[in-house]
C-alpha cells in the first residue's frame, strides 16, 4: 500500500463544520441574485430605451462592470470606498455580487425582450394598448420565460463567484477552507470538502431551474 | 370613414408610398391587390399607425391622427387589424387572447369580458377552443381567433393584411367565410388579399397598387374582367 500524504477520512469528519460557512455562501448568493435581477431588469429596460439620456447610463454601467473583474469590484467597494463610506463585509459582498450580476442579467433580459417577435407588440398596439401595457402584459411575460435558462446559468455563476467574497474577509466556504486548512494542515482535504459543498449547491440550483423551465413549457409550443 | 390624402412614405431611400389618396366609406369593403413590394401592406399599417407616413394626412372617422397624436392608442382601438402571421399571444389561451383588449383597454369586467368572448368565439366557430393555447390550433383556427380578438374592440373598421397568405390551401376557406359574414353584417373593411373569389363576392371596390402608387381601382367585376391599365393586366395575368 502506498502511503498517501492525505487523510481523506477527515472529509466526512470535518464536513459538518462547514455548515455555517455554506450558509453565508448561500446568503451572499441569494441576496446578490435578488439585487442583480432588480438591477438587471431596470438596466435592461433602460438599455432598450431610444432616449440617450436613459440608455447611456445603462450602457456605461454594463460596459464598466462587464469589462472589469468582480474581484476588483469587491475590493473597490470594501477597501476602496472606506474613506467615503464604511460598508460591512457582508453587505459589501452582496452589493458587489449584485451589481456585477446586474450587468449580465441586464443583457439577458435585453436579449430576451428583443427576441420576442415584433408582431406581438404590433398586435398589442393594434388592440389599443399603450406601449407600457404592451410591454407589461404581452412582451415581458414572454421574455421572462425565455430568460429562464440563461438566468439559471447566471445564478450558478453567481453562486461560484461568491467565493471571491473570501478576498474581503467574508468567512464563506472558501475562506473557511483556507483557515481550516492552515490550522489542521490538511489543505487538500478542506478544499475538497468545500468542493463537495459547491457541487451540491450548484446541482440543487440546476435541478430547481430545470423544474421551473418545465413548468413554463405549458404554452410553449410555438409555431 | 377613412380619408387618406397625399400619403408619402420612405424606407430609407425607397419610396414605398407615393401620393396615395384613398377614401373608404362606411360599410364599404375595399380589396387591395398588387405585387409584393407594391406598398399595399405598408399602406394598411399606416392606417393603423404601426408605420408612420412622412407626409400626408389620415383621417379616421373625420379625426386626423399622426405620429404626434397623444391618443394614438385610442385611435388604434377603433381600427381592428388582422395580420398575415396571426400574432396571437402564445402565453394566453384563446379566450385570453380575445378578452385581453376588453379587460385592458376597454376596462370591461372579467365576467362581462368572458361573456363577450364566448359570443365572439361562437361567431368565428371556435367556442370549443376557448381554453386551448394558440400553439394547439391550426392556422385557420388561429386566424379566426385573431379576427375575434380584433372584433372584441368593436372597431369601426377592420384591416386585413394578407389574412390567408400563411395558410395551407384547405384552411383558407374557413377564414374567408368568417370575413364574408363580417362584410355581410356591414363591417367596413380594407383587405389586402389576392383572393379573387372573396373580392368578387363581397368586395365593393378593388384597388391595384404598383410601385407605391394606386394605378387603377374599380368594381371587382370590372378590374378582374376588364382591366384598363397595362400593368394591372400584366399583374392579373400572373396571378389568375
């Protein structure tokens, strides 16, 4: 028998000790996604406006956020703005993840709205609906449905990206693993535990999104 | 009912409508024919303000409307439109499609909208489909729902933009029948269509358009049997 330098029996032993950290990861992701969806919807609609006063800020936001790393954005919010406002690490992580995802989700919504056939809007307008009614009653419900698969994808990315909050001292899964690794001298084992947590959470999220997609399929037999 | 004067429209450099003058009186059924690209669909879309003319005037029931009108949505509510590709709302049932305008635009109560919806679906022969989603319908059924949806607004005039062009041949008849019934009830209609049988049976006037102009117009019998203009003759020779 080859003597491996690792003790994999440590994995089940230490596994429950990561529960609190996993909860933090879930919290950052959950609230980050909520912020992201709200920002994304607003920005996506602004981006579609023909008025440059409205679409320019949206374009700028998407351009800057998508063009710079999330890690940098988190550091700016937590360390960089410290002279201006002192934000606690958890809110900083949630805001950072939310603002970052907002830019991507805006593009998802924009694409979904644009993919709804032009005739849908025309049919709504020809019935005498206002532009707002046509958007709210006819276009957005169809666009939301189409944005479910890419949104699911984005949520999974957000969940994994929440690990970057470790860089601003949020004791979520990854930071917890590094701390435990140092104190137990079982770095690989601890990192693997965290890997299992992430895999479990992304799998559940995947399943959930699949369910939602299925549910929405009812009227989805387009001609 | 509809008065159009000096209508011009460009798509970029393409001059698609050239000095169109047209009048449609109440209860009149006008059939517009012409090759693709002749501007006939664009003309129809201008009357419903889905496109805006660059110059000229459109009067609906004596009131002028244009791109700057604040009440365009109210004007559109009075002008029913049926599209070539139906444009039914896929996320609403048949009944949902028909009642959408009633509840949202006319602010009719849900209960009353459903009653009117049932009457309208009966009128187009689709009472049994009220809870079905559009995706489950045949093309002919879809178009009949689209007609019922437009009729729900109780429009002063109905516009049909090639209503049977996207249909399999065996489904054309059922849609035309609904349209004929409508014409016989006295609905004012502008129909872009090459269905000669329909034009001859219920049409009061046929308008032939070519390259953005109205080239010839007259009673269907006259246009189809004895066209005066060379281009009309050539066009009819191709489609008949």
